[in-house]
C-alpha cells in the first residue's frame, strides 16, 4: 500500500478508538465532566498527563526547532522539561489537596474574590486559545500532507473529531482517550528514530546513535553535521548564537509557564488523593522523558539527511516526498539563478529553499526512505499529540465559562444538568475560535505555544506560588499582579510578533529579550506588584490564612502547624 492508504488505515483506526472510548466513558454529571469524578488511577493519570503535556509542539515543533537552529533550540528542551519537574514537585500536590475543579477556582477561593476569579478566567482563556492555535495548526499540517487536503480542511476535520470526544466524554472521556493517544504518539515517535539511528550509525538507540560514528565513515555524526552546516554557510550546529540573556529568559519563561498551565494543572485534580497526585506526576515524568530525550537525536538525523538529500542537487532529481510537501506550501523552491540546482545555504540573499520547521518530524521518515507504514504511523502519532492537548485545552475553556463564570458568579442556582449543557456549548464555541487561530496562527507550532507559556508565566505562576506559600498575599495584590503581568506580556507579544505599537525586529527587543522570553520579565513584574500592593493593604481574613496552612502542611503533624 502507498503512504496515503496506510495513513487512512492508521488514522481511521485511531479515530475509531478515540470515539469508542468517548462513548464508553461519557460524562453523566459535572464532576465527571470537569475532573473525571476524581477517580483516575495514578498510572492512567500519568499517561494521560504525558499525552496532555506532549502536544504538537513537543511531537512536531520541538525537534523541528532544534533541527533548524541547532544548539539554540535546546532552550525549549530545557525549559519544558524543567518546568514539568517544577510543577510536579512544587505545585501539584498542594493544588490537589485544595480539591477544586479549576485554576480559577483555586484563585477565586484563595483570594476570596470574584474579581480575582474573573481575572483568572480571562487569563486562562488567553493562555488556552494561544496554546490551542498551535495544536490545530499541527492537525492541519498532518492532514494537509498525508491526506492531501488543504490545511484549512485538515483543521476543520480535526475540530470535529476533538469536539466529539471532548464534548461527549468531558474529562472522564478525555483522560482515557489520552492514555490511548500517549501509547500511539510515543510508538510513532520512537519507531522511525530506531530505524534511522540504526540506518545511519548501526545503533538502534537514538540517544546513543546521535553521539556515534557514521557507518562506513570515520567521523562522528555531530562532527559531520557541523561540517555540512559550515560548508553551506549556516551557523555551526553544536554552537549557540543566541545571547545568553535571551537563553536564560526563554528557559525560565517556559519553566514557570509550564507550572502555570491550567490544562496540565487540572490533571492533578482527577486522582483520588494527594499521594496519587505525586505518583501520577512521577509516572508522567518517565513517559515525557522518553520523548524528550529522543527529540534532539531526531533533529540531528533529520537535519543531516535533509542537507545531504537536497543541498546542491538538481531540482528535477528530487524524490516524490519533496513535491508532495511543495503542494502544501511548507517547502518552497525559488530558483533565483535559474541553474536548476537547489542552493540550500545560510545566506538569505542566495538561499533558494524555504522549509517550514514543523515538517521535520513528519518528513524525516520519508527523507530517510523508510517503509510507507512507518511514514503513516508518524502521521497518526502527530494527530494523537495535537488532539490530546487540544482536548485538554477545550475542557479548560469550557470549564472556565460554565463553572467559574456561570455557576460561581452569574447563576449560582444553576442545576448540575444545566451547567453540563453550558459547558458543552462553551466547548463548541471554543473549538470554532481555536479552528480560526489554527488556520491563521501567529507563528509556527512551537513558537506559538511558547507564547502561551509566556502568558501563563506572566499571570498564573506568581498567583499560585504566593497563594500556597505566602499567607500574607491578599486579593488586592494578586489581582494587581495578574493584571500587570498579563498586560505587559500581551503588549510585548503584540508589539514584536504582530508589529504593532511601533514594533520592530530583533534589534529593537528590550535588553535583547525575545517575545518568547519576555514572560520571565512579566512574571517578575507580577511578583513585585503583588508583593508591594499586598504590603500596603489589609491582610487576608484569618480563615483564609488557616486554609493556606491546611493546604501546605500535611494532616497529623500536630504542633508542626504552629511553626
């Protein structure tokens, strides 16, 4: 069978599986819809968390970024990995002990204010819509290439699939769907990595293969790639070119942004106990590490194979995969000197080939000439990664509207059944907006998602940290901090990503900090404003301070609570 037929088989089977799980685990009440009835076993929650966490940005975007920018792309690897550790160790157990449905729920009750709750809802919506744009673009990319439909059509197909199982099953359905999606995406990610590593270096383990010598050549793979890059005028692959200040700020923004992502945090509300939250965090970390330690190797294999396949070669001699990707618009050849040869070089004035980084993982098996079923398997894995995270984000959006706005503020007498209807209608509206941003994203997948992390760092992280560890933090400080942090991040993002407010290029960045790294600055502003305002306003009520003690200190500690 050809690639398209294999893709139909794999995608059809996996979609049937997702829909079947959604039907079998459909939510019957709001507790099941929001937090799966708080009855998910730790291992299942760990697998689901890993799938929720490893979005299209991880599966498609991260290896693509590392492949195209080399060492500088490692900031995403460090930031996202470190961020999950921060979330799992520092926040997840305490938030589970608080026992609410959502992050705005925690902020509204901890800061005894519906204003704080509303600000948190707005922040959750901004973060989630920015994040989901990258997921829907990932869905469109896969459909566009492997089912040979326009990206817009691919996004629309993905919208209907994710809407079906997210609206029907809620968190209960999404959880068990994500368990299946993790198994599919990790298998799809690892199989071609094993193949290509063995093909190039003789080692089937990609992490070892990346640092090994090439078969029949007395040269290490990374040295070979460095030589190819320098020869073509690209930056040396293993050397970084970013300013160290920007590396630090991007890494920090991704780390603290991770710890403030509402769709990841809510996963720890679905387990029966605090102990289970800790266990599921450990399982998830192991599952995530499998993909994250493999991504740099895939980036190296893909970059080496791409350069050797296309650089300086006749355009007419390009293999079939090249023209297929050209049809999607994600590869573009402009024969500037009319010699029929592909000039793939570092000088933009001479370079004739433009390759979208997001296709790296998807095109890698084709470039390496792997079997058709492996190529189709990667397509199914990419869809699993994008859809799993999109479903989690849709749930955050619908829950924020139905529970945190309607039930908690505007219609407190809303029945359980009516609240469930509002949640499902909110998900329908949310997927339409998400589809629009998936068709018209602000950047490629990983960079779009990085902006969402900046927004989460600027808004939620300080409010959650101080809410748990600083009893004196009051509603005035928290609200002021979130507003200042979010507005400053939005201003910087719009100024330099959308070229508004007199925005400019990289030379105009403040202190050399990119929009992806500015979330760290906005987070610092949030902390400073919150602390300053809370210092000059009334302390929280005594019962709120007692609640903070109860969250932070395990029961049964006796007099320890007095110290």
